[in-house]
C-alpha cells in the first residue's frame, strides 16, 4: 500500500512537470507571434530589399 502511494507521487510530479513545460512553451509561442506582429513592417521591408537586390542583379 505504501509503495503505491510513493509511485503515485512520482507519477503526479512527472505530469505536473509536463504541464509546466507546456505552459512555458505556450508563453514562448505567444511572445514570438507578438514580436513578429510588432516587427511585421521591418521584416517585409527587409525581404523587399533582398528581393530587389536579387532581381536587379
């Protein structure tokens, strides 16, 4: 009986760790999407510059 309780604690901690990793990954994804949204115009200008340089070569 005692061993089952100890095993249950270990399993619960692993599940909690995966949940924490999922939350961190979600926060990182939101930060990346937000940053790309804020830098949209600069990114488009950079790609336009590169495209024009390749075409005019």
